[in-house]
């Protein structure tokens, strides 16, 4: 095996480096969406910088548009930043029987069809793109700090204790909370290590003491991952359900459906903020 192409979700620099070493093969990333007929950018075989998704393919153009709310501007230093707008003949004609959504996301300009991706990126001097945020994942807390939910989740998911996690931020509150699907064996091992009785997985997930232990573990892991204090969840709810596409809580590519998750666990979220 000489080459592995990764797509569908961001590959963290740490995972990228580790897989390169373990597989003794070159791993490159690509970026694209259904609306852009999949691949819009692809990393060069000889690009050894982790975290980048490459330059545009020959059929696709890319430009940045300022997103003032998130302070992402094309005038930012050292790299221009903004929302990624894709254009070219590979752009979709729109969404089937959804004219309002089509008008919102697609535009015609300079004789080309353009699509607003909702992804925030920066373009490096060599023309290579790096995805750094997503508009829908950015939350402004009461004290004014911006939290990138996707960034926090990506870092915390590298903790062995976590199988899945959804971080939630309320703009009227000063902190974030998290819904956590723990790894069963890791949670049981942690409970025994902390001297908590031999409880079932379901009982562990209902235990306030276990929740406090998990928060401590996440805080330690988050700090090692260079997360700021305000980015770390101040409360967690341990969930016994495994989030699957059949439940409607993740897509077929296992990306979080935030609104559906928040609706399903709205009472748990309210309790976390009330505690």
C-alpha cells in the first residue's frame, strides 16, 4: 500500500501523523461536498504539512468571503481567511424541490455558479487550503468568547474514554456543556480505578460521581490538546445510546445532526445548565 486518501471528515494532525507512521504509507486529505460533486480540493502527494486539504482540482475555483461575525476576513494575517465559496461546472444545479434553500446557498457571478459551503478556511501562499472552522459550529458565549464546537469535539474525541460527543453552547450562558457517549470498557476501568463500586454501564452513566470524574478526565485531556478553559465543557451527561444513522442523530457519514441531538436531549441539556 502506497497511498491512502482521507475524506468525509477532518483528519486531525495528530491522527494523520500517527497513521502515516503506522501504515508506512502516504496519507493525503481531500475536501468536497455533495453540492460540488464530491472532491473540490486534494492534497499533493509530496505535501508533508498536516492539517491541510490541498489545492483546488482543475474543474473547481475557490474564493474567500469575509465572515465578520466570526472575525474571519481576507485581510487577516498571516493568511487570508473567510467562508469558502466554490465555483465551476461541477457545482450542483440546486436542491430538489427546495427553491428557497437553493437561492440561499447558490449564486451566479462572473458567468459561474458558486456555492456557499459554510466552511471557514484559509489559503496559504502556495495556494493550499486549510479548513479551520464552520459557521454553524461557532457559538458566542455570554462573556463574548467564541467557541468552535467542532474543534472542541475533534480534540476531545481523541480521548480513549469517548466514543462520541456533542458539545452545546448557549449564547446566554458563560460555559459549554457536552453529551458524551462513553466507551463502555474504558468507563468501567476508570470507575474501578477511582474506587467506584462495580456498577453496570447504565448505572455508571447515571452516577453524578462518575460524571464528575469524566469531567476531570476531559479537562485534563483538553488542556493537553491546547484547548482554552472557556472551550472545555463545564458539565456532561453520559449517554448509553450509541448514535447511529438509524436513530437520526448522525448522517450516513456519522456527522452529528446537532439540531436533532439537541431536540432529543433538550431536558438533559437544561438540567446541565441548571446544575
